[in-house]
C-alpha cells in the first residue's frame, strides 16, 4: 500500500463484529499513535489533520473517510480540536467477497448521508448491536463501491470555515451568534458569510440549523427523549421554533417524524 489513492483488500461477505463505535474528540496540538492487532478501523473525519500509516502520509480533511486494516501502525496529528466518528470491528479471516476499499477518500456531497448512516449505527450500538453491525456492513460496502475522486483533486475549505465548523459542532447545545463566531475565527461577519456560502452553499445560520436538525432527527428516531428535551439538546429552547424548523427541513413536525419511523420499524 502506497500513494494517496491506494486501497486495501477487505473481505465483505461476512458481517463485521463491532467492538467499539463512538464519537472521538482529540487535540488541539496532539499526536496519537496506535497499532491494533486483529481489528479494522473506519473513520469519518470532521477536521483537518495528518495521518501516517506505517510512515506513509495521508491528509485528513472534513468530509473524508478512512480505513485502517489490522496490524498497521498509525500516527495521527491533531493541530486543532478534532471530532470524528469511528468504529473498531473484526472480520473473519476466511471471509470471501474481497474487494478494494480506498485507504482515504473524499466523500464530497455524499458525506452528509454517510454521516447520518454512521450516527444511526452508533445509536443502535448500545441497544441493538446486531443492527449496528448490519448498518456498518452496508456503510463499508458503499465505501468500497463508490468511485471517489482522487483526494489530491479535492478543493480544500478555507481554514476559517473549517475552524467555524468545528466550533459549531462543539456548541450545538448552546446559542451560537454568527458575529461572535466570526470574531473567534478572526473574520468580519460578512467575510465569514461569503466564505461559508461558497464552501457549503448555505449561510452560516442555515448550516447551523441543518446540523441541529440532523442531530435532532437522530434523537427522534433512536432515543426515548421527550421532544422538549431533544429541542434543548440541540440548542433550541423555544419549542414552537423547534417544531417549525423540523417541519421546514424534514417536511413533518417532530411527532410525525418519530411516529413514521415507528410505523416503518413495526
């Protein structure tokens, strides 16, 4: 394995056995070194950093997915506070269906769908491990089957936008003012707004609302929290505003989103 567009051969005929699945937060100014025997690891990255696998460098950018096989030495550099989703899993040594899967790939516009699927698997992990494993299995097949563009061709987000996105993820339960956010990333309100729209196609406020709704949807579908508690959990303390936002983005009020999911499960 070498080169930025290299692949691993991964056997996917058998369901993975998940040992750990969670949100990881590291940094700032941190370096982590690992070597896991017998375990595969998949990451969905939400930060900028640098990864070395047996000394081979790979850039980490928000929206990337990375795979590590058993027995490889990894070293990850976290220059800033860094958030990612990850799973540790085993695959049977004699499993068939060996397919190539990129070491690192930019998910581009597919990232939100992968992120949502991973959050669903994470939500199942503590209550129904089998469902978490099946969901992860499907994610792995999708990562193997998609045709990623070379990561060297990936346009990089402006560092201020990346910094702002990290701040937003860490503070979704709190009020977030765009002017305050702009000061923290050392830009004017208007400049940050222009950069955000160019990078995401959304205003800063629209991006914050979408992230809150995505997190709220996950809690509606996979937790027993009350709707009022979920609204507070995503930083919206006005229940009327929460209901209005969920209806506008998801097409139905919170109770219907939850009830429809229950009907499909039944």
